[in-house]
């Protein structure tokens, strides 16, 4: 039996391209206002396709790549669990359903977008989406900051890089690309040093 490569996962973790398409279609249709909270729940907690620390690492990589983070994540998970075809079907599952829904909603919004009740509903949905994203960040933070094998000083440095990124992007509205270029090498070096 040949040794599995990164593009050929072990049999017990391998999924068919159809399974990948269905999982990401379901995920994309669950996540109005932001899919990432649902992605964590589905991929880590329900399907158990990824470990919490692995999810945080993959999101970190997906965030710095061009394109939507969740689509990048879908490609990475699909590639890992089902090879190249799985990467394609995961991405298709992620975008096909929402694309149809957004086109239909766009037509409805063109007609009813000026109605005060519709505008109030959209504001309320934005608040819920922000709460879901915050909850996911807290869950991801547990795997990053509360790694039992990590030295306290290293955990403190990781928290510092996180805080600096939040201040730079969230409060000072600096460009994300510049913040990533400045802080990512420091965070990678800290994580590598913490494993040594």
C-alpha cells in the first residue's frame, strides 16, 4: 500500500467529492451574515474533519491569500480530505447556492430596499452576524492561546500579536495586507520558537 501524500489523505479520513460538495453546500446555505462560525461548528465539532488548532491555522493561511477567506478554506479542506477534485467540488458547494440566492435577493432588494422595515431587519441581522463572528474568534483563540504544551511567555507573545492586529485593523483601520506583512512573521517565529 502506498504512503499517503498531502493530496492523498489516509482512507479513514478521505471523503468523496460529492460528500465535500454536499457538506460545503449545506454550510454555505446555513451562514447568512457570515459562514465562518458555521464552518467551525460543522468542520470541527460536528463532522470532526479538522482539529481546532488545525482550523485556526488554516483560517490564518486562508485570511492572507487573495479572495474570500471561507472559499480559500473550502479549497484547503477539500484538497486535504478529497484531493484536487474535492477542492473543486468544495468550492462549487460554497458558491453555487449563495450565488443563486444573492441574485434573487438582489432583485427583491431593488424593489423593496427602501422600505423602512426591510432596512431595520438588515441592521438587526448585521448585529447577529457580528456576534457569531466574535464567538468563533473566541473558540479559535482557545486553541491558539491555551495550548497546554506552550510556555506562558510564548502564549503572552501570541496574545500580544493578536491584540496589535485587532488595534491596527479594527480600531486604526490600517490596511489588512500591511498588518499581516508586519505581524505574521513575528507570530510564525513565536509559534516556531514555542515548539522548539
